[in-house]
């Protein structure tokens, strides 16, 4: 006879939100503008934009799972939008202008 599990049931995770090439291109363009429009950094900007958007998507998934039952997910998502629309601070030790 199978014994009952002592572990809580696993939490359901929402389906991953696909990130479109247009979203990545828009963020890469924002990064490029923030850098002063240098040439030769297209790949780095694309990959950084992709990483940022994936991290943002994962954070939203976690927030939705943890807070949706409390009705706070919408508020947190709006706040995430506000935060991610602001350019990231530049390091004072950065070699790029």
C-alpha cells in the first residue's frame, strides 16, 4: 500500500510568457541609446536585453504564483513595469563612456 506523502502538493506555475523578438529589439535599442549609440555592441545589447526580459518574466511568474490569491499581483506587476522602464544605473567604474 502506498503511503501518503508528507510533503505539501507542488505549486502550480503559470505557463511561461513568450518574449518576442520585437520586445528584445526594443530593449536592446534602449540599451544602445543609454550607452550613447556606440557601434559594434549589437550582440551584447541583444543578449543583455534578452536576459533582462527573461528575468522580468520569471519574476512576474513568481509574483503571480505567490500573490495572486491575495489580490496583490496586479499592483506588483504595475510596480515591476515602473521599475523596469527606468534605465539601469551605470557603474562609476565602467570603461564604457
